[in-house]
C-alpha cells in the first residue's frame, strides 16, 4: 500500500516537473543550435555560440533590454516604498474607518484584467496631458508609473501579511526604551520585516520585467521594452536569438532566486525563533 | 518578608498619611467598547516598594500595567508619577521601563545591542554605554553572552537579558508583566529572590503582575488583589492572608474553609455565628461591624484547625467528621474531613515526627480551632 502510494507520488512529481521544465530545457538546448530554423537541430555544426554572438550585436534587443531594466528598477523601488507604507497602514491601524474599503481597493489591481488597467491608464495619461500638459507624450515615465500602480498592490499584500504576524510588543519595547515612532519603524520594524520587503521588491521587478499588455498601452515611440520587441519579432517567426535571450534570462533569474532564498531561509530562521 | 534597607525609606510608608506616593492612580478606567477591563481603580505606590498586582486570568492586570507604561490610553482617570501628571504622556517620554511578558527582545540584535538600545536613544556617550552595558550584564550573570543573538539563549537567559535591558536606563519605576512566567518552578523561585536582591541594591520601585499567589507572597511588599477590573483589596501579604476583606480574597489567596452562617450574638468583644454548614456555633474572639441576624461567612485556614481523636471540652468551634482523604506532601499532610452535614473541611498538619499516632482513612476525628482563627467577612 505504502509502496504503491509512493510510486504514485513519484509519477506525479515526474510528470509535473516534466510539464514545467521540458519546454525550458529544450529552449536552452536549442540556443546552442547552429541552424537558422529553430525547429531543426543542425548536428553538424552544433553546439555553437553563434547566436549568443549575434544577440550581443543586435542593438534593437539591447536597447529594449536596457529600457526594461531601467523601468523595472525604478518601478521596483517606487512600488516597494508605496506598498510598504500601504501595507503598514493596513496592518497597523486595525480598526480605522474605511479600512475594509481601502484594503479592497489596494488589492483590486491583482484581479483586474490587465487590458482594463492598461486602457484606463492610457486614457488618464491622455486626459492629463490635455489638462495640465504633463506627462508630455507617452514613454518611459508613463510606463513606469503604470507599472507601479499594479506592482505596488502586490508589495502591499506581501508586507501586510508579514506585519500581521509581527510581535507588536517589540515596537512597544523600543518605544519604552525611548525611541520615537519613526525611529522604531526604521530601526526595529523595517529590519525585521526586511525579507518580506525584499521579496516585494523582487516581485515588483519581475512583474515589470515581463509585462507586455500594460506596457503596450502606456509606452510611446522609442520606448519599447524587451517583451514588446520579442513579441513583435516572434510574430514574424521565431529567431534563434530569442532562445539565447530566454536562456540568459533564465540563468540570471535562477541565480538570483537561489541566492535570495538561501539568504531568506537564514534570516527567517533567526526572525521566527521565539525571542 | 524583606523590607527596604535604605534608611531614607520608611518600612511601611502606606501607613503614614504624610508620605508622598511615587505613583498615584486616580479613578482609572479602561473600556474596550462596552467591556470595562479596568474599572475605577485608585492606587498609591510608594518609592522602593515591590507592589504585586494579583488576580485571575483576564481580570485586567496587564491592561492596568500597560496604562502605567503609556501603551494604553485610559478611558477616564489620571496617573501621576513622581507628582507629575503622566496620563497622556507617550511611553518614550515616561521615566518608566517595562519588562514584557514575552520579553520582546529584538531578534536582529545581539544581547549587547539589545541592552544598549535604551542608552543609545538617550545619546549617552559610547564609552559609557559600553561600560554600563557590561556592568548590567555582569549583574544578571550574562557577562559571556554579549555577542549572542536572542535565539541562541535559553528561556531563563532571555528573561535576564530583558531584565537587564529594562534596568540599564536606571528607571525610577519598573513594570514587570509576569516576569517569571516562562521559567520552571525551581528557576522561578531562585529568580524571585534574585529579583528582590536586585531591587534592594538599585532602589527601584517595582510593579509586578502575576497570577501566581505564591510568587506574589514571596516578592511583594504589598499586594493588590484584582477581580473583574477592580482592586478588591490591597495590603501586605500577611494582611491579605490573615485578614481578607471578602470571600473572594480569602479563597483566592491560599486555601481556606468557608462556613456560611447567621450572626446570632453581636457583642463588641466577641460574636457568635450559627452555621448550619458546620452543624454548630462559631465563636469569634473580636467584634465585627455587621448587623445582627445577617448572613456572614467565617473563613478558617486549614493550618489553624486542630485535629484529634479525642473530644475537646469546648462546645463552640468544634466539629466531628470522618477522614475522607489524605494527601502526604512531605513537610505536611492535607486531610479532607467530611462532616455529617456533607461539608468537606480541609485540614493541614505538619509532619513533625515520623511516627505520629497515625490518623487514617475513615477514622472519626474532632476538629477545633481557636476563637482568634476565624475571619468573618460579609461579602
Ligand atoms: N485590545 C483589547 N480589546 C478588547 N478587549 C481587550 C483588549 N485587551 C484586553 N482586553 C480584555 O480585557 C480583559 C483584561 O485583559 P488583561 O490582558 O488585562 O488580562 P490579564 O489580567 O493580564 O490576564 P492574564 O493573566 O491572562 O494575562 C480581558 O477580558 C481581555 O479580553
Ligand atoms: Mg496579562
């Protein structure tokens, strides 16, 4: 019985992970393919770094990647500041009037279809430009603002749920020892919930990095992000360069995720061990 | 009971009507919605005291303490500390420190940084901080633990770090919420005496919350017994034990036998109470302030009852019953004696000799007590 159950579990795991990782794995393999056709393996000349070389000289993709990095970085920092403040307010002032409405409103962007968010932001930017002359046209600025509006909601949820289990007597003890509330926030609360803030930052960065729909609505000429460029290229047929790009992205993401999880597992052990 | 050794401090300032209380609480009330967690409490606490707030779970001890610390805003009433009105003053501006029930050590700081935190807020010079922290850690016997993080400490060590952290600023008043709750019995007793010693040396006024009456008796110069948000009696441990003012207090502090009865003779020098529960008359050797023929309760402590197999000569303060149960506790034994009326009386006898004439199960015994032993309460 036990034997069979574990066999079943193993089968599930194998199929589940295969489903998740075979596409990625094949993509990585094909990034070393010499053939111009992504679906044909040129065994005579492969593996090769030919397409890696080509990618590094493709200015269109490099420019788009640089724009994506800029937008994602600014967005992540802004969203973390706004989201942490909102999460703090929601977690702390447990019974202020309108808390429920506010909390529902901050989480609404999580369930709102992206098309609607993108469209409404576009309309807002156009209306603002006509009314006050800012923002002048659409570009990196409008795109970053748009990204912040939805990624902030994710940060809020992450920070709020961490603060919900935060031992309030730590803050009271700090105040008791003479620290004013603002100082308590920066010296006690923030360092202790920092892992949550960091995951919020990474989440916001990732959301912005691979956003396509909202970016398309709010970007302007000359401000195409990487996903937009990739998407338009793929519609004309998949080039092996895209495989290379994907492989590089996956490698970077893997390294960051593994590093951060190791670091967080360590600090979590410290934070949750009873004080 | 330890008394303050500082000659500047009176042995019992609460009996002196001229003494100025260090903490004065006036008609303090805290409501959470309809519910009154602390109800119209007035209290004076004097310099150098260890004042224990004692009461069952949920009776409002922590809430009262938190109001003294400034963490909870009173619904009405005032708090004066050292003559100054502190009612609306935030915690970071009060000359008071608190030791939290959960210790609340900062998990991301070392023991040393935890203890230094309060001094840093006051911008004390670095060298002085280092010195005072080191002295404090020596005092609580944690000299070698300065660089540890809180999660690397045992419960008792954490408790001592929390104590050091709250004492390092040399507060005039220290609030302690169940300071020894997390410790095992042996360590707790040991730490109780350490606390008393520390308090003597530093001359700090302590307000200690506890629900352990033994702990309160050991620590306190005075005890305030709380029930449903009110202080029902405050006094020295022996006052509370010997002269409880109500059935609740008598029952809460130690164990006691309570006999309901009717006042039949009410003289200035003595009273007599007819108690159907006892099946006899209780004679009390002092007058009380209650009208004749009212229902009163006589409380008799188990250790004040004599038990013998021979009938005593007196007719009052006597009962006869059968031993229903015996618990041997080493230094003393507890006997439960069932009277013919059905009432079970608790009697404790010290085991002074190893082979006393053994009273055993189901034996008929006579119970009697001195006329100074019962305490009569009217509520
Ligand atoms: N923030 C709050 N909101 C509502 N009710 C509260 C709040 N804090 C305390 N109470 C209520 O007030 C009463 C007294 O609480 P308190 O914490 O002072 O009890 P306590 O005497 O310290 O009990 P324990 O010995 O269990 O710690 C309890 O019935 C509790 O439910
Ligand atoms: Mg409590």
